[in-house]
C-alpha cells in the first residue's frame, strides 16, 4: 500500500495519504490548512524499503563470510559493520537531504496531477 507524503508550502506541515491501490488518483492538499499548494516528498516507506535492500545485501551469506552466530565476537563484528553502514547517514540530516534533492522536483511519475 503506497503512502504519499506531501509538504505544505503555506504552513510547512506534512500530510500523508494512504492509497489502497498504486494507480488510485490522489488529490493532495494540506490536511492542516487545506492548502492545495503541496509538494510531493519521498515517503518513509520508500526510504525504509531501500534500507531493507541494503540490509538484505549486508546479510547475504556471501558477504558475511566468517560470521558464526554462536560466537559473540563474530556477531559484534557484524554489528559494528552495520553501524558503519547505517550510522552516520541516518542522522538528523538524512531525511532533509532527501527532501532537498527532491524539492527541485519534477512531477512524480506515477501521480497524474
Ligand atoms: Zn498547510
């Protein structure tokens, strides 16, 4: 189920729209001030999905190599590796940067507004 998020220019608030089908038309507006002047932002769902993909590739047996689940030190090593992979960029700035990148923004491909 896709979730679309829109950012309101007027009051700087976000509104989320949950769609039942991906091809369902959405008429975005600000749920706070009812302004139609909203901009599409990357949904959290999309972000999470790409993290999951990276997580999968990190957990790929081929990349784990010598991990022994029964060996605490081995697991600790993996955790540290994951911390390096995810730690820095998921801080405060992460989502803002994504939004900035998208704000220059072309219309989204799937929303026919
Ligand atoms: Zn608003």
